[in-house]
């Protein structure tokens, strides 16, 4: 039996849709106090209503997670309103596909800012609050793409996601003095609004490569994030967990067909 996370103060970046929404919902069902972060106010309001319905005390914050002033203000405000900060879910990110030959340096920098710099900024802004609370949890949304797999058009995306795993190794050591853990979830192909924008052909091709024969749900990632945020996961830090229905396991597509 896991200890309740009721009343814990949790920030979920990118919580207005997709995987972040699934993570936020998992915490909402435990009656956590949630701040949902994104740039689109209308999407945030919808998500807050959904979280309240699921049992949370929920609020939203409009914030671009690649901007440090905005991130610091967002984190300080959430901690002030929610009685401190216990969990930071650094999830927001984007995955536009551009092949290297067409990718300009500004596009590379934008990807790094949105996915990797943002992870560093969220952790940096949270440290004073974890220090004050005497403990904390960080859950980073990485990916199988980059650390484990490649896909044409995602060199910059994969580099940003692998970079997050590099970051958490040293961050885990530095956060230990605040009794705070940091770990990453590595989703496979999870059915989100962002993934759907890649088109039906991409979705059906991907589903065929997964031994469990389905794309992941946002709840699948939410459950992993919830575990890594629990008191019971308090001795796990600097680690990553693949949540992909076995997608990285087959040696060939024939191997999946033979299941
Ligand atoms: P999504 O459906 O496109 O949702 C992305 C969320 O992040 C939205 O809430 C978006 O809100 C927010 N966001 C993006 N950039 C932001 C910024 N600069 N500042 C604040 N909020 C920002 O994407 P998703 O599929 O859920 O992906 C979420 C995370 O999971 C990403 O880090 C992605 O790399 C990772 N991931 C996804 C999959 C998958 O299969 N879906 C697989 C592996 C990893 P606004 O647009 O309103 O800002």
C-alpha cells in the first residue's frame, strides 16, 4: 500500500494536454494540489476544470518553460499559493520533425531551449523550495527517441531527450543534499494530441512495432510518474524507466509479427 499524496504541492509543465495531462490526472486522483503549466490559456482552463473534477485542488499558470524569469515566477507563485513545492514534473516539450539537411541552427537552438534548457530551468527554480521543505521529487519526461532509438527528422529532438538523461545524473547528486530525487520516464509512442498531428500513417506503423500491440495512453505515463513521486520511491534517483509496451525490444518487425 502506497502512502497518500493527498495535499502534496505538484507542478506539471505541459499539463494542459497530452502526457502532461495524463500525469496531472494521476496526481489529481490522489487529491494533490496542482499547478498546470502551458502557454495556451484556453487549454489550461479546460485542464484545470478536468483536474478539479477528478479531485484535485487545481490552478493554472501561463508560462514559457524556456524562459527563466517566467519559470522562476511560476514556481515561486505556485509554492506560495500551494504551501510549498513537493513535486516538479518537467514534462513540457515539442517534437517537430526536420531532417538535418533542412534544419537551420536556429531550429536546433529552439528545440534545445524548449526541451532541454527548460528541464534545467524547472529544476533550478525548484531547488530553493525543496530545500525549504526538506525533501522533493522531480520527474522528467524524456523519450525512447534519442537515448535508445532514432527516427529521421528527430536528430535535434533525440539529442534534447538524451541530454535530459545526462542532466539528471549530476542533478541527482546535487539534489541529494536537499533529500530530493530526480528520475526520468522514457515514453514510447503515446497517443497524445501532439502525436496525432504526425498523421494516421505514422500512428498505425508505430502500433505494429509494439509487442503489446497498442500505442501507450497518457495514463500509462501518469502512473509511472506517480510511482517515482511516491514516498516509497525515495531511494531511487538519477534513473530512467522505459514505458513503451516493449517497443524497443524486437530485433525486427518480423519478430513482432511472430508474437
Ligand atoms: P503535446 O500533446 O504536444 O503537449 C505538449 C504540452 O507541452 C502542451 O501542454 C504544451 O502547451 C506544452 N508546452 C510545449 N512547449 C511549451 C513551452 N515552451 N512552455 C510551456 N509549455 C509548453 O505533447 P506530448 O506528446 O504530450 O509530449 C509531452 C512530452 O512527452 C514532451 O516532452 C515529449 O517530448 C514527451 N514524449 C512524448 C511522446 C509521445 O509519444 N507523445 C513520446 C516520448 C516523449 P502549450 O502549447 O499551450 O504551451
